[in-house]
């Protein structure tokens, strides 16, 4: 693989970052994951805008312009021959060669790293045809989940708890209400109505969420943004999640309770189709 680090395109074995980098020492870093279909970027604009916001919320410098970012993404797709897959981008506050809780001086350069993940068959994945089994777990993350930081230890533990329970993923619950999945936004459907938690600092403002809600409205589907409990979701006709890496993923089981007939629901399937179709057309 050819990867990108601080201005250079290098073989992955030659790419280097300081051990003092605050991304490494303190998870003082933000990231984005953009999907690639037909060799093109899905919703690059959305990811670029959210990256800018994450950086700004943490008073971190922008490592390059949006145009340069687009060029780097495109070049990595080309150099690595990606038709379907993902591009991971991380920007950290960098380092001034020591460890300190206080930020390093303003002229410290941020560290920017990008790499591709080749995933043939991503759009047509067997997992999306089967649907996901979900467990619910407490949400014990920090309070600024709207900033896409690399503090992913708890979501990672959540994924492992799901695996240990023979499931695929976990939805997190705070004060009785579902916040989101470990790496996706959460929805259920009841009586034709799509319900999802409203945007706040409690959840990541999913780029896929925004697109899917727009497309659902355009397809005359009814969307309600409100808090909901796991019990409500368990009694739903169907459920699903959205993310850049799995698009629209049907959910077929929550805490051992089967939804509908245990296969992906019609609304989730239709939204997945619409999302893939429209995103492909708009890809850059
Ligand atoms: N929520 C969390 C906690 C995530 O980590 C992610 C994606 O990584 C999402 C939601 C979905 O966001 P997006 O659609 O921008 O990928």
C-alpha cells in the first residue's frame, strides 16, 4: 500500500510518525472515513466540512486546504487501484518532541496521515443482506461525541462485548435513551415512521445520516427526530444503522429480540438502495 504522511506518498512500511505525537500519546487527534465506490469518493464534501469543524472545536490547525485534501484522497485511490473501499484520514496536534498536558506552541505542525483500505464487494456485502444483531450497552463516553476524535477505546470494547455475545455490534444507552452505535447512527421503524435521535453533542453528526434523512424525505418517508429507548426499538417493525463504511445496515435483532421476521426490513433495504444509487451518481 502507498500511504500519505505529512506531504509524502510512501510505502506503508516507510511512513513514520514521532512517538511524541499527541495522537499517539493522548488521542489528541480527529479522523474521517470516506468510502470509495466505482473508484470515486462518496460525499467528500460532507467529510471535509465535518473535519474542519472537528479541528476548529479543538483549536487544532488545518493541515491543508480542502482542494489539497481532495487531491490527496484521489491520488491514494489511484495509486492503490481502489474500486471499492475506504480512505482513513487522521489529523493530530503533532508534537514538539516531549509530553505535556498543555498544548504545544502554536507553530507546531499538525500530523496528517491517510491510508486506503481495499474492500471489494463493500456495496454488495453479505452482512447487509443478513442484517446485524445488536446488544445494548451503557454509554460511558465523554460528552463531546459530536467531535470525531480518535478516542475509540470504549466503542472498541463495545464491539468486543457484542462479539462475546454472538452479535455484530452494540448500541449505546445513556439516561435510558439510545445514543448511537459504536461506529454508526441508530434508527428504528414503526408503522412506516423512521425514528432517530436528534443531533446534539451526545452523538456524532453522521455524514451518512444527513444524506439518508434527506433521501428519506425526498422519497416521502416520515422521519421523526426524537429520543427513543431500547424497549421501543425492540418492539419496532425494523431497525437499521448508517455509516460511511457500511452505508445503511439493517438490524434484525436487539438484545436477543427478533425484529419482524428476522430478515432486513423493507424500509432499510429501500434506503440502502436509494443511498447507494444516489451517492454513486454524486461521487467525485
Ligand atoms: N456515530 C459514531 C460514533 C461513529 O463512529 C460513526 C462513524 O464512524 C457514525 C456515527 C457514522 O458517521 P458517518 O455516517 O459520518 O460515517
